């Protein structure tokens, strides 16, 4: 089956994006497909795979009516839709600058650009589909620094390692993925029951919140342990995304010690 046939079988509705294994090269979580106003586009971000393509598809009458009426869809069972001012532009300077600063991979993370507020937007995936997004402001963005675009009670997860590292923000999670672990960003410091359920799939969990949240780091570690989840509380010198040398050395050692798989998302 070629990539186009694979995407056809996904039957993506307008505004939906799928992320999963590439049907051609087989790399894990490197393939995305999006239906953007009837433009069906797909791409594999693995360096060794050049699969990409696109075509027009017909919008349903219901979808067209909704677009014309500009309905606000409140039903949480409906697919998440990006605002019109959040676009795909992996080569935007603000995105490349942020990725260079934190040594993360723009294309591999499927980053978007909020052209209205000049934010770098991280899509939040669940079961291969985008269910939410979180935007990081730049110098020209209005407050707050981070902006949530949806209401999903889920984490921002990136990487394919079987060691999950619980952090606060999406950039820190992306940095974890470059080290071979799975970054699991709470998008804040609040751990929800949904987060605990998601963390059960990992062989080991490292809680590594920012230094100013050390009490929560220990509390969450103890809570996970009481739920039967193997976990460790890591005492950081600084936020993971700043790559403090001792923090990175310790985290890399722990991921290597407890992990059996490595991430395919690397800078």
C-alpha cells in the first residue's frame, strides 16, 4: 500500500490530523496527514524517507454548511480544530529560532505557527489524532507565555522510549525526546487522573518538574508509586529545556538504565 492509499483509508474529516507510523519506511510516529479545508497532505519526517504528497478531496455538505455559518463546535466528541490563524510553516523563522535555541527538531515535532500572536504551536496528539495544542509565545506575543488552544484533559507526549519523563512544558518534553526518553508534559504542574492512566503504559516514570516545584515532584512520585507505577523523583538544578549539564547527564543515565527503546525524535 502506498502512502496515498493509506491516507485515503484514514478518512480524515476537515481539520483532522493523523500522526503515526510511516506506511512506507515503517519508522514510528514520523508520518502525518492533514485534511485542511479539503487539501489532504501527508509527509514522513524521517531523514531517510522522502514520502510526501497531497491532493484535493471533496468536503461534505455538512462541513461546508458549518464553515459557512462559522459554527462554534462545543461537543468534545468533535475533532479538535485549529483556529484559521494557526498554520503549517515548518520553516518560519520564529519556529527555527526556537528549535535552534533548545536543540529540538521542528519538522519531527510537526510544529505550527500562530500568525496572529506569533506563537510556536505544539500539537497535542492522542491515538494518532490532534486533540489540542499549546502555543509558546515569542518576544512579540501577548501574555501569557503559554496559550492552550483546546480543553483536552491530556498531556503533551513526544518520543517513543519506554521511560516517561514528566515535565511541565512542551519544550522540555521535546528535549527529553532527544535524549531517548518520552517527554510527558503536564502543560502546567497539575497531574490529573487522566495523566496517571496514560503513564501506566511506561516501564518507568521519572518525575522531573522545575526546581520551584520540588514538593510536587516528590508528591507525584509517591502518588504514582502508590498506584503501582515504578517511578523516581529527580531533583533538578534547572528546567530541563535549558540543558543544565548535570541534569542532562543524570537524566540520560537514568533513561539508559531503565529504558529498552530509544526515541525517533532527535535534533
